[in-house]
């Protein structure tokens, strides 16, 4: 009789697990599929392209952007480390009668058909850690806060920190890479379009930089005077977007015992968008401005 009871129990379990309405076992998470990398320039015609030049300026008073001060334990003693806010706007000193330009603004042209696009012409990207900050090296800009990489290509990660460093990628990429010593170098391929936010995972909570991942090369970063240029744009109507990272801190996480800041979050970057028409053989000039009110103070 005992074996009949055991057999009945097993049959009941099987029937119960297979009954309608029962929740199946949870599936393991999978990565989003990677879309094929598109080919550029199949229908590109240089004779039917134009140019977009622009100037991004700052209007109104310059914002007061405080830095950060945090304790560090060295040889058993606490010392204080000071760091600047890396996302403070880089506003050029305006000449009398001239508007102040903003350097380091990320410019994108939206709406370009990839078959009509020119070939990729932006240089490789290196993400550096140096002096408790993170910077982007690309096309002669040695330590900027923004850069652009083609989707499916790799970024080079390099540490110049004297000790252990760790880079955290969030947004269009999700990983953390430990770099054990100065001179450590690695590469990571970025497969998904969007914006990657780089931060430190070793306590340098203020450090931040951004890399846009894109299929097309119609991007630029404003120079020291706030100027930019996009060339060989197929004739047509587009949106051009100017994006400036925000220096505002919206939240922070503290160590529960020591109450030191361990991690903080900046407000989302602010974008200015306008439409523009590009005509073959012509040069189109655009202007835009940021002001402190574009970056509202939020509760922390």
C-alpha cells in the first residue's frame, strides 16, 4: 500500500505542475539581440551635399558650480581630497560685445538615411582615468567629457591612476571593468546605440563622462569657442541637436556608518533641438544658447 501512496503523490505533483494557469519557471535573462551594423555610403553623392556650421553660446550669468570634498584613508589616517565638478560648463570668456561660447557640447544631426551617408570619419575613442577624473580622448581632444563611437566598434579603456581603478558603464552599455594599476589598458565593444555614461566604481563618485554610440558619423563636439561644423550632409531636412551634460547633482548614496558619499547621480543632459534644411553646395549657419535656467535645481 505504501508504494501506491507514493505513486499517487507523484501523479498529483505532475498534474498540479502541468495544470492550466500555473506560472512556468522563470527564464534566465538574455541580452537584447544585436542589430546588424549597416553599410554606409551606398547612395552617397558628394555633389548633392551641403554643410552645417554653428555656434553654441551661453546667455546670462555664469553658474556657480562647487566642487567636492571627501575623506580618504591613507596609512591608517583620514585625509581630505578635493575635486572639481567635471560637468561644469566650459564657458569661454567673452570679448566685449561678443557672446560667450560653450565648449564640449555634443552635436548630432538626426534623420540622415544611412545609405546616403558619407563613410565613418570620426577617430577612435579612448576613455581615460586620470587624477580621480574620467575623460574622453578623440580627434585631438585630450580629456573631454563627451565623445562618439560607431556602433559595433570598440572603445579603448586606459587607467593612469596610481592604484586600483574601476570603470563603470551604464546606459547603452552595462558592465564594470577593474583596472589593477597605472598603465592598465583594455577594450570593450559597444553594440547598442545610445548614450553610455562612464563613472568610477572606486569611490570617485564625482567622475563622469559620456560616449554616444551611433550608426552614422554626423556628430561633432564644439571647440573652445563653442563652434562646430558638419560637412558632406546629403541635401534634405533634418533635426540638429545640441546636448550639454548637467552638473546638477540630484541624489547621492552615503556609507551608513561613516556617512561619506559613495555614489551620486547627476541630472540628465539637457538638449536643444531645431529643424534645418540642407541644400546642395550651400552652407547653413545655425545658433543656439544655453542658460542656467535650462538646468533646474531639483531636490536631493
